[in-house]
C-alpha cells in the first residue's frame, strides 16, 4: 500500500492507498517542532490500528509520497523515511521531481508543491481548463490550462485566519465557531460574524473564479471548478461556481506523482 503525506501550515493529512482507492485517512496538527523520532511514533500509532497493516513500523507500506509547505517538517520527514522506512521507496515532492505539469509562472520554485500536486490531480480527474480552490490556512485559486499547464493563481487569507483576525482586532468581537448562521442577516454578534465569513467567502470564490475563468477559456463555462481543503464544506452550498468537491485531491496527486517517479521493480 502507498502512504501519502500532505503537510500544510496548519494540518497534516495522511492517506493510505490500496491501488487507486484511498482506504484510510488521518488529519493531525502540523507542528514544526516535532522531531523525526516523534513523527515516527505518531505514524506508528496511527497505522498500527489499521487492520490491513502489521504492528511493526512500515509493515504493509510499499511506498511513501510526501509534499510539504513547511520546510522544517519536510526535513524531519526525510529523516523518518531514511531511518524508519529505509527499504520503502519514497518520493518527496521538490524541484526535480516529475509532476507532469508544466509550470508557466515567473519563478516556478516559488509555487507551493501542494498547488502543483493539486493541478496534476485536477488534470487527471477532470481535464483542463480548470480552477482548483483549496480552502486551507490560505484560500488558494490555481488555474490549469486546457493543455494541463499550471498557469498561475491567487492567494487570499484563509477562513480561520480571517476569524482569528476579527477576534484579535475587533474590540467587541471574539473568536467564534465556524458554522452556518440561521440567516444572512445575523440576529446577534456571533451570527453576524458567521454570516460574514460563510457568505463573504462564498462571494469571494464566485467573484475570483469568474474572473479567472474569463482569462482561461474563450467560454468560461468550459472551466471545471474543483474545491478541496479541510474548510471547503463551509462554503460548498453557497458558492455557485463550484462544480466538484474532491477532499482528497492533494493525496490523489501525491499518488500520481509517486507513480511517475518511484523506481520500477
């Protein structure tokens, strides 16, 4: 089986693939202070509970694919693969790794690995042109051309960042639960803030994607819009432009990249 690890700024998502099917997944907090040994213990604790894997660390894992937006965590995961999974082929997404996605930006090295991985998965699943909207620490919009090229994107503050900022900067505001309010017109401060977050971000998605689609294709209706990321469910029912929701888009992309780069048996 293939273990995929997507390290984001706030959360790390792990997925276990049996062929093309994801059969298990876990979400943990990203902590840049964790050492390779701590990460190995955490992985053993999670995977040791799965009935298809053995109790020994690495037993049943035939490959590992990793991408990270946090360099220090990538460094420690590299050490994990070396020390604890030495016999398991591992692909760490970094410059030089084949993704199958040409990157048409001024400095390709500036683009987060997860965004290129998402583009690869979007092309494989839906074809181009496409826009991937990833609701994470930041809300990112990534444009994929009809030829499967990464054309660039948009980066906006994420939902949780916005909630935290309101609570810190607003003298009479506080951090709130991320939930849909009863209506757009809030009847109290909490509902008013929830409405601003849910419907404000939905409006942002509709507006940004509409502009991107006009640049990507002669007919904007030809552009497939894919939502992913842990906070995507917050706006799925409100953003009109979203065509598909694929919560495991990055993990699927990691599987594809592993298949393109892993040594052949």
